[in-house]
C-alpha cells in the first residue's frame, strides 16, 4: 500500500472530537450507542449488542446503565450540583436515588480534587452499587449545614454491552488490529482522541487495497476487550500486529509500550520507526497494568499487541478531570499522532524479506543504471547507503524493517532502494513459512 495521504485530516479529527465531546458515555448505555452512531457516519461499523449476564471468560456482562437527570438542591431549591451542566458531576454508574440528607451524609458521597480546586474529577463505580457526585473543591468548601435534596434519575437494568467493529479485508487474512476505548464521558484526550484517530484511519483504509486485513475495535475498557476476546477465540491466530490507541492529542512525547512478547514484529516496527525519526518518544517494557493491552497480552492469549499513547495514563494532572477538555488538545500533536500511526501501517504493509540474487561481492550498480539514479536523488548519500545495506542484509533472514533498524536509515528510503534493486533483478522476494 502506498504512503497514506492525510492532508485534510486535522479538521476531520477535531470536528469529530467536538461532536462526541458532550455525550455521557459509560461501559454500557445509550451514550455508547449514540457515540457509535456518530462514528458510523465516518467509518463503516458493525454494532454488536451483548446481553447482560453473558459469561465472558471469568467475567459477566453487567447491567446496562442510563441516566436522564441528576442534581443536588439546597433547602432553597437551588441546584448546587447539576449533571446537565457537566456529565462529570455524576459518579458514573450511580444507582437511582431520591431523598433528603444532611451535610455530613452528603459529604460521604462527594468527590473533589483539593490540589486542583477548580476542576471536577471523573469517578466510577461500575461493579459496586453506589451513588455520588463530583464537584470542584472550591464549591465543596462553600457547602453549609443544611438539608439537601438528592435526585438521580438513573436506571440499572438488564440490557446490553455495546461495541463497534470495523473490518477491512486485505490480500491476506492476517490482521492488523487496532483497539480504542469508548467508555469515558466528556474527556477529550482520554479518549476522544483515540476514537477520532481510529475512525479516520478506518475511513482511509476503507478506500485502499491493502496487503493485510484491518480490524478496529471501539470498546468499553476492560469488559469490552474481555467480551470481544471471549467471542472471538477461534480467530485470534490471525492477528499479526496490534495497537491499543489512547491519549493521542496532548503535548507529551510518544510512549510505546511493548507487547508481552517484547520482540513481536509490531514492537520492532514501532521501535525502528522512532529510532529513525525525529519525533520525541520513549519505549516501555510490558507490564500487566494499563489499558486493554493487558487483556490481549494476558498469558492465555499472549497476542502481538502493544500500546501507543502520548502522555501516560494517570501521570498528567488533567487526567480524569474536567481539565481534559477541548482546549487541552493540541491539534498539531493530534495530526502528528495520525501521521505516526499511518507510517507504522505503511511499514507493516511494505515489510518483506528478500534474497540478494548476486551475493558474491558487491554487484556493479553503475552498469545497471543505479549510479545515475543515485545522482538524481535528493538524499543521494542516504539512498546509496540504503542500496548497500539492502544488498548486504538481504540474505533471506532480515526483513526490510530489520534492515532499517540495523542501518539506522528511514524505512521509506530502505523501501525505495529495494524497489530500485528489484527493478534490475538484484533481489527476489522470499516467501517465509508461517
């Protein structure tokens, strides 16, 4: 597949984030459905509904949660906390409540951030029935002894867990899997950026002829991944590469967390790309904590799935707070994230293994017109070195990604040199036994 073109992606990425931002999402419910319906306008999705109570590995699909209204009023009838103002105000998965409480009882159900007194925290209670509200600490300290009316018009009932799935068939049934979580309410970087980037990647891939097949999963975190894995165990051996996408719009450097295997091809591709590019990045070893890479890399599956983010979850102040709003996203960094993932796809698509057909000594490149070609290149020295590296390491053992990693040259130049050598029959492709 040719290098993905994305000149107009920045506007598309941000407008989708802005459209999704106001929606109240959780691990189940109508907010997820509404979000997937919007995403489906950009990328063809199959929507799956898995009933409450379905056994999925060691878990069970939970009850579905929906909320219509939630607030706290003082004795004057004034709303002091209101879900309609910010969906972060309500403890996610709060049970229905309508009662009067005194201040001491109310405070048992309130959550704040004293270190950031103007921000509203995001809190959940998915698997422990509870109710609560989140508010700015500055508002919390203003609360007085009073009788407060608490009203949460929510519903926890048998329903469904909903997720979206995009599939693009390629020449091979081997798959590149992307996973992004869709369960957070009005948090922009976490994870509307992942949702938007994944949707635009899918839309673009859908117009391309590709070597590999592509699957993009829009899942509620943890339970969604576990559900999908449980329902698809019979085809997991098709997954050749995988990336969990999140936190792609902040100003931080890229962080790539390796798969549990540590030496999977996706690990080599991403490491090689960052090694030979000028984007700021850091490689992380696998750990069983984080996003859904820990489900795909659990020992019973051990799939070649890494995780790509910019900031690290839980390690920037705005994480899981109202400060993770639309203004927190840097559009230049967002489009850079899209470009990096596009480059990783391009490397995967073009990575092949070759044999030098004239391996004894260095072939005479001038007689084959390659010196003339070299003279016309913008990066003459790099291209010449790429020709030599490809010829030397094309022994049936090293793929183009391996050559890029060992040479320190950009994969694009390695691939360009490969095409030039193929044109003069100095290389032949090796079909590796899978």
